[in-house]
C-alpha cells in the first residue's frame, strides 16, 4: 500500500459521494419491467453501475431501438423521482469540507450526464466543493470507465498528473479506470459493490467510513 499522500483527490459520484443507489435501482426496475417484462436481481443491476447508462441497458437487450426506448424511459423516471429518492451519505460532506480546508484540489469523474450530476451535488450539499469546471461527466469524454480516459481528463482539470492524484470510488470500474490512468486508487466501503470484488482490484487504500478520507489524505503525519 502506498504511503505517499496524493496532491489531489478525484472522486466517483454515485455510491461514493451521493447515495443514489436506491434511485438507480428503482429506475432500472421500472424500465426493464416496462420494456422487457423481467427484472434481474439487484446484484446484476449493481454490477453495471459506474458505466454509461446505454452500456448498462445494452446488457439486457441487443435491439438498438429497444435500448434507446429504455434509455428514454429510464431518464424520465429517474428525473421524476430524483430529489425524492436521492440522499446524502452521512458524514461525506464534512469529510469533503475537511479535504478542501486542507487545500487539496478536488474533482469528480462520473459516467452520469452532466446536468443530473450537478443536480445531485446540489441536492446533497456538495456543489460548493465541486464547481462544474472540475466535474468530468458523460458528455466530456468519448471513452468511459473502466477506460482510463475520463480519469486522465479529471486529473488534468484539477491540475495534476494522474500519478500525483488518487481516484476514489465504490466500484470495480472506478478502481480499474484509476489504475489504468496511472493514478493511485482508494475504495470506499459504503457503496453497493461487494468488498471482495473491490479488494480484487488491489486499491492503494480502503476507506471504511467517510472520515477515513480525511485521516488518510489530510490528517497529521
């Protein structure tokens, strides 16, 4: 495990900074039931979180026209229920505030559309720490996690080389993208992915609770 602290911290969004998992799962259930009449178990749905929405929907149907119709249904349902089902993770905001106070540049790399990502940050009280200029969203990159391209772009936006940053996420897609970009990686335990899957990606750090972000990246020592 690396002991040298990073000079910037770049985060995934869903399942890492905001608890959008109930919203995501409910939108998938509604969409797949409506279009296909069948809904996979939650573990199957969760396994794709962190990759672009069309990619996830394409796992369940190989007809492009149906996938596009599902995309529209999902987005409509998700936006209609966004503020009711989205919630902050307890203690994430204070941890992010402490990192900002310590002077660490902070950024986000997400596969979510920009407008919804910014809405989620606002809803969970995090927009002050992540202005739009440091948010890499779906529209900002042609390639997406687990490809390293968005993480490389995210590091550029906070002004550091990937090797001087850490990418923090809750999914295997995050950890693989960060490692491939040349950044160090940190897994968080409060997201939906099984711990064994995250450990198999050999993150440099494993954060059990949000305060671990402060202890590891900005604490004394």
